[in-house]
C-alpha cells in the first residue's frame, strides 16, 4: 500500500488535477474510490477527511488535506526534487501564482458550467440547458481572448515552462475538447497549440489511461 | 513616491485584501484610485495591468501583478522578514493553503453575494433581492458550521498563528458584520471570537481609517 492516498474518482475534475500532479512527479499512490452516487462523500468517515464533502481528499502519511489546488501545491513543494518542477521561485513564482488564480477564478467557473452541461449531463442522461451553454460559451470566449494574448508572449501561462498554472486546466479542457465548446478553441492558434502541448504530456496520458479503464 | 503601487479603491474587497497585507508587513505604498464608476477598469491603460478588468492591479518596481490572492502571496513571500509572517513552511503551510482555498472557493462566493445584496446595493440605492439573500444566508450558515468546528481545534484557520488564510476574509467580513448577516456569526462562539480577534489587528484598523477617509 502506497503512503499517498487519493480518495476520489477520475471523473472528478478536482481529483484528476491531483492525479495529474502526482503523475508529473512520478509518485506512487492508492486511488480509493468514493461512491458519489450513494452520497458517500456527504457522510462520515469521508467528511472527517474533507469537511465540505467534496472529492478529492488526500493523505500523505499522517498529513490529511482537501481542496485540490492546495494538494497540488503541497505535492509540488514537498516533492520539489522529483519529476517536473511545476513551480518557480521569487518573482517568476509570483507570475505563476497570478495565472493559477486566473484558472481558479476566471476560467474554471465558466469551464465547469460548460463541462457539466455539454459533457457530464449527456453522460448521465440529463437535459442540457441551452441558455446556460450560450451564456458560458460567450464568457469562455472572452477568457480565451486573454489567454491568446498571454500565450503570444509566453509559451505557457506562468512563463517559459509548464507549471501548475497549466496543469490545473487539464481536467476541464479534456472534457470541453470533446464537446461543441471545441469551436471556441480552434480559431485561437496560440491557445490551440498550448492545449495540444499540455494534452501530449506523458503524465496526462497516463491519467487518461486510468480514467478510461474505470 | 513609493516603489509599491496599488491601483484600486478601498471599497473593493480585493483591493482591501492587498492593502491589509501591505499594512501587516509595514510596507509603504501609493494607492492609485481607479474610477470604476466611469469604467476606467475596463479600458486601457488599466487593462494592460489587469487584463480581466478587475481591481486591484499591483506594481512593485518592474513587477506587475493582478489577482489579489496572488499579490498577497507575493508580498508575504518577498517581504518574509518584515512585519507579520503570514505564511508557514512545509506541512504547516499545506494546512494554511487548504484554508486559503476554502476562503476562495467555499466562503468568498457566498459572502460576496451577501455583501453585494446587504451592504453594497443599499449603498448604491439599489433594490435588494430577498431570494438571493435567503439562499446565501443558508449557505453561509453551513460554511460557518465548518469554521466553528475548525476554530474549536485551532485558534486561527491555518493553525496557531494568524496567516493569509485569515487575512483574506477580512474585507467581506467587515461588510457582513454591519448587516443582518451578523446574526449568522453570533450563535457561533468560536467564529465570533475569531472575527473579533482579526478585526482588532492594528493593520486592519489602519486599513479601515484609510477606507473611512475616502
């Protein structure tokens, strides 16, 4: 049994973020499934690991964490000497932090609404809300305009190298690129090249193999 | 003229977060007002500093940042040897990070909706939406139940000392405690003691003097 445990399912974008990060670091872990269909994440003992009842919960020996972006930061710092660096230092780290916040506050709320409507609702046989789709496609287009400008001066969002600022986008991007929302990416060449680049990372392909096996 | 510049207004909770952090560090800065009423934040030259058109924008010499929580992290790290530490290290920092993410994802979206309805809309002479208030009061109550449990085992959210995880709450708390939402805090003794403690900090009182002068 590995020292690191991730409680969650690969379909969860937040759990996927943590697994992608562990893969970048080449770390072994146990994925402990949480039966979200029966509401296991809203009951004890899961709530003792993640009091807001959200996956993933994370354990590294005695340390117990929740909130996916706090978990990835911990992994990147604690295992700084393993695998891909994923962080920077000093003023370069400040720029990485800006784009990590952009992912969390500008991109993710919009991308998650679209992923829910266009990828997950059809998967669960639920009716898509066209008004929500239209509103959020317009919003995502505006966000991607700013990404296009950023990626015209910098290969990755946080700077010249791949960092957590890029990695945190992978799970939602992976859903969106299999839906009609793909049309928002195609006319933006720098964004498209960035998506292709980060999708091709071995650590992400390893995650997809895990997700598709489940 | 100070080396550090904050572009924004003290009424903005995001700008307030950055100013409170600078005060904790005892750093001098210039506050450069942004005329949000005329939409100055949605036009150049402001957009070159903050491409999503949100205050605050921040400059420290040549370094230009946006996103308030990235700015506070930069200040806390870059000026680590000045004033209040605001961060931790190793596994303790991982716990601080968890509660910084909780503020951003669990508390702030709900608190901001209530601050808008109950404090800012009346300030601007706009009609309050009672349904939004009721929905978000219920949500905030559930968040504060988890805070009450956390603050029963730890003096501050991130651990035994005041950190950014606490500081980031101050601007919205300051609005909410002057509204009917105060009733959500009063029955929760640990949360109430925590609010009183962080409100009493000299750095926060210094910010309030600045806000009330404007």
